[in-house]
C-alpha cells in the first residue's frame, strides 16, 4: 500500500523554523529520509521551493482555465514537500508519519495512493489497460 505524506505548515511552523539553524533542519530531514530508505519504505519524496513567486494556480471553475501567479492562498493551504512511502498497513504509515521531524505548527496530511484495485470495475477501459505500460516507462526514466 502506498501513502503520500504531504507536509503542511502554519504560521506557527514558519515562525518556529526561523528559530532553528537551517543546517539543523536539513540534518533532521536527512536522517528521517535515511531511516525510510534503510527500512525500504521510501518510494519518492521532494521538497518544494519556498519562493512562491514561481508558483501558480490553474483554476478550472470558469469556461476556460485561468492561470494566476503566486504567491497564493493562506499559509495553511500551502504544502512544502511530500514523501511517497510503500508500507504493509495504514498503521505503519501512521508510525512513519509520526516520526517526521516537523516542529510546532507543522502538519502532515497522509493520503493513500490509488492502485489498480481501485479501478477493478473498469479493467477493460483502454486507459486503465495503458496505465501499466506507462508506469513501466516512467520507471525506466528514473
């Protein structure tokens, strides 16, 4: 089972991180990543740029999509990075999430990543059938 751990922050989290030397934050996150690698559960993970000037939102609520340049949203609506882990159970995902070295105000949203069983009723769909090949192509790119 795969889960995505989505790192969210609040104004409190941003304030508390300013009190910690950045190298210490890197070391904490590095040790967390290394623990997940050593356990064989880390599938992917990336941090997102803190500079929101390069961010944008594509809004599909109108007739045509509208692009709005960042920064956008309130702090609690933004996320700073993610990990995808593969574990045997939801409980194991919870345990890894609880080990994340986020400080006060930090939050992780944890969501299960869909797999082929979620689409079993549509197994004969052209795009569901193509999905396996696409995943193999993506794996070869990495």
